[in-house]
């Protein structure tokens, strides 16, 4: 008998889940991105520390602990892990303890009306205690496949938590750089308003002396009012972004002075992006890993539903004591009982339920295969677009930086010309305004460079390590942000 049970247990390794070849699109990922030629490998690290900003680091530390989206994702992971344990429990024998008592009082002939009628009666009092065991032999792998599906779902939930973590990091960094740029824009707009105020005053003086037309005066005043009208909008946008950042770190907006009540000066990063092998770099993306695990879950679920077509064998055993009084329950030598059983259950007619369940599971497996393939394809395209976008933003920043040199030189020249009496004060104000406008554009370009770099990190699911030969050693670039190349 024991050898037969062992044979049945060993045969439980059978699984009816289909093979899991990678979808065609996922299997045909190109071996290298065409936009870069530097190699790279995955480097799990706190890559945001490269911005060298203690305020940003503190904000991210706060967000990763107190963000409510992460708290929600963590709870979903706990639920998925608990459900995986539920699915796995069917692989083990089930044990139950039971204790009970019964009392019956019946007439011996079934017609009497109790002792008052003179009839005799049976009075039976019984007490039982038992320990029962039951086990389903997993001949066709149904229980095992259900357990595997539950484990894959839990693993996917863990990857979802990492994806939520990456999203929170990206949103926090984006909000932070938006705040840095908004503050710079407000400061520069204020300077431009001051310059235009002097420009209006100078134009009014020239108009009174007949040196300027009324059209010129109206245009200068209109320009001045337009810039003034834009300042409240910038301040409103700054307040809204600061409130968004407060939500990300789990605080109220009026409790952010600890982080935002100081000068914000993140460092710009201009180093090139190494590509390496896409299959290696994309492997770190949590959304791809999550969908691959969901595909595995759907595969095992399909195997479990197919196994329901075949008979199931259950084994049971029970032992305990039975006595006519409570004290007899402890007389295990004379009052013991033993029950052994085995059962075979085979589905004959279920009204099409089993076939329909298989069709549902098969359709869900095909659906998940398409989702996984689309995720891989989308991820590859996102990485390529992010790398190209970062390179373009770097070039745009370089152009604006050289333009700032020219605008600064022009403003200095007009300042010297005015000081020596050669040039006019109006020309100096126009040159100074042009310099501030370029600085404003450069501040936005610096933010765009940082966010483009962030987009690459987000598309790759983290960071990477570039070979020493591919790391740039060019001189630093300074701007409204601290630049480094």
C-alpha cells in the first residue's frame, strides 16, 4: 500500500500547462540601439544622487517612505502573497480536530408516551474526539499549477510595486525640477519687468521730446503689461507644482518649508547614454517582468483547468476515541476508533462547464501573451525615443549656452558704450532684456535636459554603468543649474 501511495505522489509532477515560448515580438528584440554605440550594463543604484542635490535626495527619501501610492501597492503585494499561500495550501494534507457529544431518548417500541405511560425507553449518551486527515493526490498537476499561478501573481505584484516606486521617483524628480525652473523664471521675469519699466520711462521721455512715435510708446507699454500679466500665472503654476510635490511626499503643501525653504541647485548631467544589449537593459524594467509573470500565471492556470477533465483521487484517515461518558474519551486503549478511506471522482457530465473554463483560461493566456509582447515592444521604443530625446536636448542646451555668451557680451558692450556716452540707455536696456530672455530659455532647457535624462532612467527601469572609455571628460558648463559634462 505504501509503495502505491509513493507512486501516486511521484506521478503528481505531471503538468498540463502548455510550453512557454517567448512571443515572436519579444523573442526578436534587436541586439543594440541604433542611436548610440557605447556599451553599458545594468547598475542597481540610487541614480538620482548623481544630481548631487541634498534637498532632492531628502525629498526622495521621504517619498519612498510616505507616498500613499506606494502604500497602496505594498498592500496589494501583501494580498497577492497571502493569496499565493492559499493556492499552495492545497498541496498539503488537511488536518482537522473534532470533538462532539450526542444524547438521544427514544421509546423501545416507538408508541409509548414516556415513563408516565409505563413504556420503557432507550437513553443513549455518546462522546467522541477525533483527528482527521485528508489529502488529494495531484495526479494531473492541477493543484500544483494553481499554486504556481498564485506564486507568479505574487511575483508580478512585487514587480508592480517596483514600477510604482519608479513612477514615484520620476514624478518627484519632475516636480522638483519644475519648481527649480519656475523659481528661476519668476526671478528672471521680475528682472525683465524692472528693465521694461525703465524702458517705458525712457520711451515716455523720448516721446515728450519728440524723439519717439506714439506707436513705439504703445508697443513698449503693451510689452511691459504682457510681461507683468504673465508673472501671476507663473506664481500660480509654482504653487500648484509645490502642492503636487507635497502630495508625492505625503505632506500638506503648507508643511514643505523644510525642503523648499532654501536655495535649490541641482547639478546637471550631460554624460552620454550607453546602450549595451536591449534584452539585458530591458530586463530590469519592472513592468516587463510583471507581465512575464502574469503570462506564467495564465499558463499555469490553463494547465490547472485542463487537469479538471481527469479523475481525482482523495485519501482520508481518521482516528480518535468514542465513549458513553466524558472520562472515557481518555481511555485510548479500549475506546479508540480508526477510519480509512479512499475515493475516486471522475467528471462525467458538467453541462460544458469544464470545457468553458478551459476556453476562458486559454483566451486569457493568449491575451496575456499579447500584453507581454506589446509591453516589450513599447519598452524598446520608449528607450530608443528617450535616448534620442536626451541627445537632442543636450544639443539644444549647447546652442542656448553659446547664445547666452553672445547675449551677455552684447549687454556688456552696450553698458560700456552707455558709460562712455557713445551708446544710449535704451540700447543697453534692450540688450539686458535680451540677456535675461536667453537666461530664461536656458533655465527651461536645463530642466528639459534633466527630465530627458530622467526619461532614459525611467525607460530602462533604473540605472546603468558605462565603461570608463565612454565617460566624458569635457569641461563643466555652468547655468542657472550647476552643470557638469
